């Protein structure tokens, strides 16, 4: 009588569980120990089974050891405790070997234990052993469903087909749950034809099966078939959510949002998965107004505190370029996971706010959330965008320690980082060490070589990429054409431009046309550049005209320069480049009347020349300089160093080129103006403070002028220092009196 009472208590504890299920069960167990000195084996079994259900293998084992003569049910209940815990595989295996006899339940628990722990090979081995050693008679519907789920989760379609054979042999195909598992397996691995055969071969079908087949159709891109199935079935909230998610993942974001509206009109309950499926569609379309409406719906249904929905909202606002809205949602989240933090890091990075992306990543680490490989890759990319070598190197160290350096997204980001920071040798080393490279890897390296003036390496790498069977994209072609431009390889650059459309089917963008203008212009073939422009399907953008105009200034071609300047001013009347570059050409020709006239025009239109600025980072602090800067606390030391340098480089053969000084003043004044350009101030600072043996890294917002380029060559020779200048267009690596860009800078 007491045994029946306690059995009912245990059953009730499991069926009507509370948050304190385990404590409640232990209380019942304590009463049994006090009132029943020798409980029956059946009651012991029920206690073991209950502890196993609650994944308390320690207590299950204690009760098992108290049974004088455990039966097969006792052994299986203990085996279940170890099987379901996921942490006691060795105990599970020992218990299975000690079983005095085995039945289908025993084998199911062994296979399930391996499967739950992700040991697919061991689970398959156990299944095959069961089928081969005469225990095949123990194959049950539960065994079959366990194996089918394993095949489904791990893409083991070959094994799934073998299990299917056993299903047919044993006559299990008529059972709804087995048929559903079989159909689900085929649908998830993309064998839609087999999934349909199983589906339509069943007499009874439930909504779960419809949803499963529909999900498989959508995952395989068979959208119209999925819609047809959806319209003819009895639908629940899961069905609608699956359609919304599938449409969004197939690039049909507008339809996904329409289905969400229909679902809402049907009055069906929406959960975290519904919102998490439709919000990416809004983000993909940049549909901010629709996203805000869904956000309001989230609040009305009290899902705003759900971490999954909150992360989706942050991601949606980021993709809609509403980064401040995203931050508001993010700050209001009670709980945050790696997904929500990553969304903010990516959002800041893609909004051009790379410094904030790096800060967000550092804050994420301080909060105790460990980044995954994707987050780390995005943080490194943000460092690359602001040329922050210091933080980027720290993140590189983290990638090595965590093992994430072997993920292609992290390796690609590191190759890009070192390329954009002027460490071309480190980029090359990382690229060569990569065990797997995708199109992004090759493109990053081609672009790095191109920016560093190493044209032959860029071209060779591009050709190797194609030989490996990878298709270059528009960015890759930009890199290789730019490399040709910087090496003066005009005909080779033209060939790559032709291959872009003829071979790779890439429609040239404004950027590609600007590269071609640059290709002709750098080599002094200005007439050909104009002919190319005249043959373009659309007029050049500002960058294209600036490229041509810069070349006209350097080559002293006033006629084409005026035409380019007029076109640029017509395109953008307030862009300063059209005026300032033309001023330089007039100044080099001694046309001071034209200089004065153009200056008046600039004043009338309120056009201001962008001031030249250079900067150098040392010991975590950024030191900025402008021409004739008097704000630096190290001013006296810098000016003294420049005086010393000027003497040395003049002795080395330097002759100031004052032809582009835009002021009608004495020659000595022009020379002095050149001597105190911002990049020279930054270089002098570096020579004073950066220890010998380390390269001096300088950034500049404008292009390096002709005279500073010549002077820096001499400075590198007389000081024996490597100087890397990153200007508005490219890197210049000065060493031993030469520059990486050669004569085509």
C-alpha cells in the first residue's frame, strides 16, 4: 500500500513538476527511507528512473547500489541516467558492458547517449553492432527515430537510407512518428524527392510533417512548391513562421514581410522565432518603418526582454543604418549574448564608425562575454579600417590563443589589417600560412600588394587565383588594375579590364572606370585618358575627374587640366579639389593672374581648401600635425630636427621643387613653406621618438606632394630609417633612398 502511495507521489512529481522538482523528489525519497526499511525492487526502479529523468546520475547510482537483486529495468534506468547526462560516457559504457542481459531499450539508450554527446561515429558503431551481432531483433521504432534524427542533424544521408531499409523490413513505415522522422531526415539533408515519396506514402499526416516538408522545400530554394503546400495545409504558428523565415533566407524579404502581415491578421500567436524571422527581412530591405512597426508589436506582446528578439532588433536597426536606435535597444536589453554584442560590433563597423566598433568589442570582453570567430574577425576588420595596428595586433594575439586564427574570416581580416597598416610582409606570411583560402583571402592579398606598389606580386597572385579555379569579383579586379596602374603596365591593365566583362561577367562600376583613368594618367597618356572618358557609358564621378586632374598637375598639362577641372566643378561646384589642383597647375606655369582669379571664385562660392594634416601614433596616443603647426609641445625639438634634416638631404642631392607652391612669393619663402609641410613634421617627430629599428608610420589625409615625396626618399637614406606614409590614395614605403611606388606614385 505504501509502495503504491510513493509511486503515485513520484509520478506526480515528474508530471506536475515545479522549479524545485529535484528537491521534491529527494523529500519523497527521504520519507521512503524512513518508513520502508526494505523497499520493493519496483519502487527502487521508479526512484532510479525519476532521478535519471532529472539527470541526477549520482543519486540514481546510490539507489541502484541499494537493490539486492537489480533486474533489467533497474539496469536500464541507471543506464538512462548516464546516457542523458552527457557527462558520464565512460560510466554509461561500463554500465552497458556489465548488463546481465540487453533489450532494445538498452541499445537505444547507448545509441542515444552517444548521439546526445555529439559522438556520431560511436553512435553509428553501436547501431551497426546491434544490427550485426544478432541483436537486430532489438531494433525498435525508438531506435529508428534516434538514428534518423542523428542522420538528419549530421547530414548522414547514406546511413539514413540504410535505416530506411530497416524501416521497410520491419514494417515501421506505417507508424506516423517513424514516417515523420524519416521524411524530416530527407527534407533536412536536401533529398526533397525522397521526402515527398515518404510524405505522400503515409495515410495519416499531421501539421508537423507538413511543416517539415515545407521547411525542406524552402531550404532547397523550391519556394513555389513550398507556397503551394502551405496554402493547402492546416496551418499553425510554426507553419507561418517557417514560411516567413524561408522566404527571407531565399532573398524574398518583401514577401516575408507580407506573410508576417497575413499571419498577424489571422490573429495567430507570435513567438520569439516569428519575430526573429521577420526582422532580418526588414534589415535586408532597409525597411526601417516596417521594422519600427514590428518593434512596436514586440513591445505589445512582451517579447522585448527576450534575448533572441532583442538581438534581432539590434541587427535590424544596424542594417537599416540606424545605429543609434540599435544602441538604445542594446542598452535596454537585460541580458546580452554573443549575438547581440556581435550585431553592435558589425553595425558600428559597417556604419563607418570603426573606432566605436573596436570600443564595443573591448567592452564586450570586459563584460565577460567571450567572442566567437565571427565577432573577432569583425573587430579586426574595424581595426583595419582605421589602420589601428596596435589594437589589431592585440586581437591577433587573442586569435592565436583562442585558436580562431585558423578560421578563414579571422585570417582574411588579419591579412587585410596588416595590408592596410603597411605591414605587407606580415600580410604575405599570414596568407601563405592559411590552410584554406577563399576569394576574399586572395582579393585581400592582391589589394594589399597593389596599395603597396608591388605590382608584379599582385598580378602574379591574381593569375594564381584564377588558376586555382576561383572567380575574382569587382574588388579583385580593382586591385589588379590598380597594380598595373602603379607599375605603368597600361596594356596589361587594359587586358584585365576587358576580361572583367568578357570573361567574368562583371559590369564595371565607377570605381573600375576611375582605375582605368588612373592607368592612363599615371603613365602620362593624358589624351588616351580623355578618349577613354569620352567612350564611357556615363560621365566619371568626382574621383575620376580628380584622378585625371592630379595627373595633369604632375605632368603640367594645362589644357586637359582645365577641361577636367571645369567638369569636376560642374559636377560638384563646392568640391575643393577642382579649384586647388587647377591652382597648382596655374602656379607651376607662373599664371598668377589666373591664380588670383580662381581664388576670388573660391571665396565667392565659399569653397575652402581642405587643410593638409598628418599624424603618427606613439605609445597609444595620436599626434597630429598641420603645415606650420605651432600647437605641439615638442615644437622646438621638431623644428630643430627639420633644420638638421634639411642640411643633410641637401648634401645628399635634394633640390626643392617649388613649382606647385600656390603663392607668388620669393623662392626662399617657397622653400620654407615646403620644409614645414605636415608630413615632414610627423616624420621629424618619429625620428625623435620612435626607437631605431622600428619603422616610422605616418598617415596623411591628402596625397603626398611631389617635393615631400622626393625629400622623404632622401630622409630615408641619410637617416637609415624605414618610413611608411599612408596618404589618401596609397602606401609609400621609403627605404634607402627609394620608394615602393617607383616612378608611378
